[in-house]
C-alpha cells in the first residue's frame, strides 16, 4: 500500500510553519517557516469626501484596520507558499491550523488542488509547539 503524504500548515498573523508527514509512523518533519515582513501600508487616514457643491466635507470610515490589512496580506503570502509547495505534487492531503480570525481569512483563499485536498482545519495557534508535540494535537484528525 502506498503511503499517504500529508502537508501541514500552521499559521498566525505573524508567522507560518510548513511541515510534512510521509506516512503512518513517520511523524512530522519541518520543511520551512516564514515571518511577516514589514510592508508598505495603506494610507493612515481614510480620506474625506465632498457630497455636493458647497463647504460640507465628510470623513470616510476605514474599511479595514491596519491589523486586518496585515492579516490579509500575510495570509496571501501563506497561501502562495502553500500552493507552490503543493504544485510539486508530492502530497495527498492538507491539514491547516490557525487562530480563528486567521483561519477565516485563509480558508476562502485556498483554492484549486490544495483546497480540494484539505482534510481538516483546526482553529488553534500551534506555532509555538514542538514538532513532537504537534502530533498529539492532530491525533483526532489524522494519524502521523
């Protein structure tokens, strides 16, 4: 029987880790990690609008906070790295773990073959866990 290869992505708003499992009893191996890089932000003020001719000007509400902008930008980087790794064709299934807000951003971005192979997602920040301890967190979902 051919072993099932699993790609595991752990992420939060500031960093991500990518791991793999090569079959039952093989445990997890860390492949790489990434951190949020300082990026150019959007304007710090939302702007103003003039409704009609005259003196009245109105401030606009911000559609996203800077934290939400950073979360979305980093999620885009994490998904790009995930899809690049997935495109190599070495994996059969995907497992994703992130805090609830980050998971809510990551999930809809995951499309294509990697999105179809998503076995499970977990709303926990597991980035600080050791590779050995991670196996225990996923034991109800998948056997490593």
